C-alpha cells in the first residue's frame, strides 16, 4: 500500500513488502512490543536463505544505503571467488584477500 500512495516510493523498482501483523518482525527479533513498532532492521539473505548480515538501528537513526549496496556487491564477489574475502572498506574492482591460515595477520 505504501508504494501505491507515496510519490517517492512508487518509483522504486525492486520488490517491497510490509508486515502489518508484525509476524515477520517478531520472527527476526525487531518487533518492539512496548511501542508496537519495528526497530529499523535490515537483513541480507543469500539465495540459499542464509542470513549473511544483520543491522538493527534504534529510533530515528537512518541506515546507509550505499553501505548496504557495497556489502551486497562484496558478498556476490566473494561467492564467485571461493577462498577469497573482501577486506574492510572493499569496493567493487578492489583486491580480494586470501583466507588461508598462513595469511592470518598478514593484512
């Protein structure tokens, strides 16, 4: 419904969902029973259904969409490059690092 009535959100080209009963929010642990509202949570879930990242913000603190996109890009890149990892601050096109035991402490 929100997508239908919001002039900004109706231009969003990806699926959006709502949780009017709070069932999904409760399942993910972001339902605040005292206020009857959700905490601001985001979950990155891979195609296999594994939760890869969780961020929960309180109150009126916004989330960083650019960081969300960077994390998804990093996860997709690492999934295509087995045995590699994206270091802190990695950006698309940046070097990946190895995850071998002998590399611990190298980076």
